[in-house]
């Protein structure tokens, strides 16, 4: 007995009709936006060598990846992240391309989530990467494009949280702990499990650094957060990070986004490759992070070609589901016309369908045995026009009651 032949694997699902339409709408709107900003599409393989992601900066545990082997026994994975493969391409095939390089993608990632947490293991993402550009102009381009991405997909009630990876790094580097404990602290902050975070910190030496890290959950809000945070560390890296974040926030406020932007210094990403400004986006009607990104100036160098870079990715299905909840996507409409060819006129009917298609009509070819069966089917399906193709003529009629 084939026990699993009628179900999908955990973390996956079938998309039907309006769900497919919603995903297509989101992807097409995002692609149009990215192209309008000068970004060119890139497609990377769904299957990559494990070595691409086997690095501390990835922040992806090996047990979270879907693994397989090729014909030579080499370890492969289904792509669990989009930025790392693009970093590989930028460092190799695009090594001699004039900078900056603007790339966008629309492809899936595959990552194993813990059982029963409700997340999909297969998700569609769209995003951009701005490679070979540093400084505030590049960071503002990425963040404002992220805002526009949410707006283009109908998410009027959204929030963007921004932080700086350098601030948390300055604090964590001054902790006298091993890498495993430092990673645990990072994961607890990312998941906002502050009770467990306090338990870990309580077991460490009680000093200014542990007190500062305990404060991170409270460092959320407007520009006043930066004033409070500046008292927590005398590190130059921490001070520089806060000053840069203040400049970014002021620019976004000048753009009229102040009521949409919050500063969150507890913003820590799973991916450890971020080095500068980081951000996440949230929308009404979705309980997940729908957008995330930031600056990663050292990642491409790990592939042999040091380049600054920044970017973001959008969870397409999260935006699509929100669009469905808002009632903006309907079930597919029935065909405009049903065409039935009498015996011996099947090819003539198919040719007529092609003519109608070229005029912009959606047509179904009737596969029933009689015109009466075809007509009844059209009535049930809500198809408004019926065409009967005979040897000597073509007759069109309206379906009564539709």
C-alpha cells in the first residue's frame, strides 16, 4: 500500500485557482517594480552544492537543509537561501561586470522547519540585491524599494522595523563566552524568546554587557531609542552603528515614512552575514515576517571577490494570502465561449477556437458527444456563449439564464 500517495509532504501544500492567481499577481507586480528600478533578473539552480551554504555566516544549520547526492556522490541541497547563490554568481560569473550590479529574483527556497510550527518548508520569494555599492544612498534605495514593494502589493497598513547588525555585534563580541553560547543568545533574540534569553544571561557574569543585551527588547520605537542605546556601550563600533542608523532614520522620516518606520535594536537575523543596516517588514493580516533584508559587505568576499552589497527578500505567499484575505483576488472566471464541433468537424472547431483566442476570447473546446450535453455543461459552468460548428455553417447562441 502506498501510504503517502494522496498527501503532500509536511511543510508543503497544493495551490489552487485563486491562490495561483494571487501568487502570480504578487510576483508580476514585484518584478515590474524591480525592473523599473534598473534590476535584471537572475535564476539560480534549485539544487546547489552543500558547500555554498556550509559556512558560519549562512546561519543555516545542516539539519535544516534538504539534502541529496549527485551521480558522483557529492552532497547537494535544495536551495535554502537566495542571497548566498547570488553571492556565488557575483563573485564568479559576474566578477568583471561594471559596478554596481543590480539583480532581482523570483524563485523558491526549501528549508526544513521544526514540526508543528506551521511554517512552509517550500516558499516562494522575490527580492533584489544591489552589489558593489556601499553607503547611505544604496541603503536608502533598498529600504524605499522594500516599502514600495509592500505598497504595490496592496499592503497599505505595513510596518518596517530597522536596526543595525553592528550594534548587536559590538555587544556580543564583548561577551566572554564561547561561540556556541553566543549563537544561542543570537537565536533567542531573533525568536524574541526573552525569558529564555534572561535565563542564559543570568548564568553569565553580571556586567554592563549582559545588562545591555537584556535591554534589547525595550530598545524599540522612534529616534529616542538611539539616545537610550548610546548609554549602553562605549564601543566605537556601537556608537558608529547608532549614528549611521540615526542618519538613515532621519532620511526616511524626511521622505514621509516616519509613521511607518520603527527602530528595533533587538533585530537580529538568522543569517549571520549581515554587517550593517537590517530591516524587516510586517503587514496587517499576516502573522509572519513578509519582508527582510539588510547590508552584507563580507559575504561575497567568502566566494573570492570582496564586494559590498545590500538587498531584501519578500515572502510572496504571505503577501498573496493577505491579498486573498482582503478579497482582492477572485476565483477564475469561466470561459467566454464553449465551442462544440459536430462529428467530422472536430478540427474545424479547434481552428475556430484559435481564431477566437486571437481576438482575445477565452474558449473551451467541448469534449461531449452531443450539442445538448455541451449546452447543458456551458449552462452549469456559467459560460455565456455557445458555438456549434457544423460542416456547412457555424452557429453562435447565448446561454439562457447565464
